[in-house]
């Protein structure tokens, strides 16, 4: 009697692990494009000189999404993982991530940040692109003038190697 119950339990767990709707956004490396007109808040001075370059590896599991994001500027490189979900009955999604104690720059000043938060609201445009709004917040910074936010609209396109920009090998 125990063996059939165990098999049934395993079958239910395996079947339930893939639950969720099918989503059209393909997994892979996405390059984020941000123009100066897309920036609507920049207390950090990150948009100066073209702003940080960003690329993220998207993985999805049913309604759950995961972005392994790399943000790179001339002076710094930061890797952070964002996790989130698709919204109910749409192809829109959100993802959040936090990195602790990175040394970053804001307005040309070196900042020891207690943590940096990323929030992304995205909408699938096609199977290989999405658009969205991202907020990057430096919090608990020293000096205090480094507490700042960078908000912008973005376009993201699936990148197929070898056309993808190279990712740095060393990031904090």
C-alpha cells in the first residue's frame, strides 16, 4: 500500500513542478538599450557618458523568471540576480534583486553602498524582446550623498553569440 502512495506523491510533485503558463519570451542573453531620453531620474549621475551597459541572462520556470544581470560602466562592474514572476493572465513580469556592500560610484564619488536594489517591470514585445522600466537604488551609502536612485525605460533584445557584447569575467 505504501509503494503506490509514494509513486502517486512523486508523480504529483513532478507534474506540479512545471506548473505555470507558457510564455513567449525566449530564454537567453538580453542586451539592454537605454537612451538619454529614456532616463527620468538620475540622482546618481549614472547616465553621464552614456550610462552603464547592461546584459542579463534570462531563465524562466513556468511563471517564475530569473535574470543574471551584469551592469558595467567605465569604472565598475556589478553582477546581481533578479528574480520575479509573470503577472496573472499577461506577458508582463517583474523582477527584483539586491547586492550587498558593493563599492560603486555616484556623481563621480566612490561610494561604499550598504546595498543596491534593482527593480524591473517588463512587458514582452515579441519572443525575442521586451521593454520595461528599471529602478536602481543605492541605499545606506557612505558618504550620505551617495544615497541615490536611477530610473529609466529600457528596450531589451535577445542576443545571439557571437554578436553579443563580451561580458566581464570579474565582477563584484
